[in-house]
C-alpha cells in the first residue's frame, strides 16, 4: 500500500498484491469476530494520507478534469475534444452522464487550489466520499469485524485515495437507498437515491429492479409486481434516460467523433479470462464480448424467472445478479468491484465470499508486471481463491452464515 519512491509500476503492483494476500488471510482467520476498531481506524487514516500524496496510475482523472473545465467554460463536453492533453483516447468525447457534471465542475474548481497537482482535487473528493461512508457505518456501531476490515481495505484505499475513481459517487446513494428500503420499503427517498446512483453508473439499475422482487407482507406474487407500472418502474426509466440519452444523442449528431459509450459496449475489455477461451476456439474479441454480454443478460434473466417461481429468495437474487456481473462483465477493472459492498454490508449468507472477491480482485494488477504482462492468470486467481476458501470453509464448518435481510 505504501509504494517506495522511484520504484517501477510493476514492483509496486507486486507489493500491492502481496499486501492483498496478507490482508485476505487475516480476513479469513478473523471472520466474523469483533476486532479492536480504534486500531484499524488509526492505521486506515495513515494509509489514506500516504495514498493521497502519491501519484495515481490511472489517466481517468484527466478526463474528469477535462469535462469539468469544459463545463466551466460553457462548452458541451459531448461535442468538444478533451481539454487536457494527457487524456487517453483523445479522439473520444465525454462518455459520462449529466448526473456527474456537478462532480466534475467541483473537481475542476478545486484543482485551481492545486495548480501543481490538479488531479489531487479528484482524489480528495473520492477520498472524502469514501471516508464519509466509513464514518457512517462506524457510527452505526454494528458489524464490527466488517467495519474494521473496511477501514484497512486495500481496495477502498487504493482505488479512492490513490487512484481517485468516481465509484463512490454512485455507491453512496445506492447504499443509502438500501438503508431507507430496509426501514420503509420502496419509499420515495429510496427510489430517488437509487435513481441518482443509476444515473451516475448503470449498475444502480440492479437495485431498482431488485425492489420489484422483494416480498411484501400481503403475499403478492412477484410477477404481479413485475407487471404493475408504478414509481419503481418510473424511477428505472428516468435513471436510464439520465445515464444514456445525452451521450447517445450528441454522439449521433457529431460526424467523425468516436463514441466512448459505443466503444465501451462494442470493444472495451480488460483482464477477462473468457476472452482467452474465445481466442482459443477461434472467436474474435468482438464476438466473445457479445457472447459475454448475452451470458450476463441470460444469467440475470434466468435468476428473475427463478425468483418469479419462488425457487430463490430476494437476497439470493441480488447475490446471483452480482455474481453474473463479476464473472461475465467484459471489463474487469478492480474498482468496479466496490459495487459488491451493496451485498457485503447488508447480508451474511455469502458475505465472506463477496468480501474476498472484492479484496483479491486487486491481483488483477499483476498483469502489469513484466512476468505476467497481459496475462489473465491474476484474474483467475482473484476468482478461484475466494471460491475455494469459502467452499472449503463450508465443508469444514457447515453453512454457518445466517440468511435474511440485514442479518
């Protein structure tokens, strides 16, 4: 986590992967005992400060800054080339929804305070959001093992404080929506927080759909709720339009401009082992990506029917959807796995499995080391080790994890 100054990226990612292994071993050994929270909070604060002052590896922050500068200048980021020369894929216009515009503008304004290191503004914003989330769960005073582990989570520290990714902008309203849902059901507050999350990152649509399948006290059969148009479906379609309509409209009206959104869905991939299998059987990358998207959609649809016919309960449906996302999504960026907090913070049935998947996905970065350059072996390890550990623990100890929402 504390990278030595001047070391190569490969060396740093190797050290990071070793820290993940040590952290994962400790998580398994200590689960689910209460841990001395104050020590974990203190260590977590130190690690976050160190991560904040180090240079990020990602170039995404240049695109965030570019969009913010365009908006401050009164330009349309969907119609303008990036305002920052260091932006990767310079020919691609903005691919982010309008719900992120306030975040980009705030980051661009703060960057003027850090003229020597303008990217520090976005790292600080992402870090503050992550810190606010942890303080909320700490103040709540429950799940002491989990909260303690999150304070020292390499994933949360590295992806938010070192890299400055914007996942927390979508994740916080998603988690708050679920907190409201547990108390009041699919109320207006829960729906609109989930809508805001989905407008930022489409994964938030999962929760809006999941609200359709949670049992009600009146025993209404799930298919009746699925077919009934109400506020849940309204929120779903509002979120979908906020997330997609601006980019689709402007890219369609700008001849010669590459659409980042189109590129993302048609050809973008990262460390996905299934692509290697596709290549072995003679399939092109584009066809394999299409097959993965179909598997993702088909798996989620099959789980919906299993829920409609009461073969699985609502928590298992959410776990299954997240599992499809983990194993079939073509882009295996480690920071995407923060979405698993939605399950980890609210259910215990597969809590250890999702926590380990969320943690060890950082091994993905080993593909940037000289020995494993471009290899999908690290991602296979990040999947296989958590599954093996939980399977072995279940065989040895039995299914010790209680079921049910909020347990």
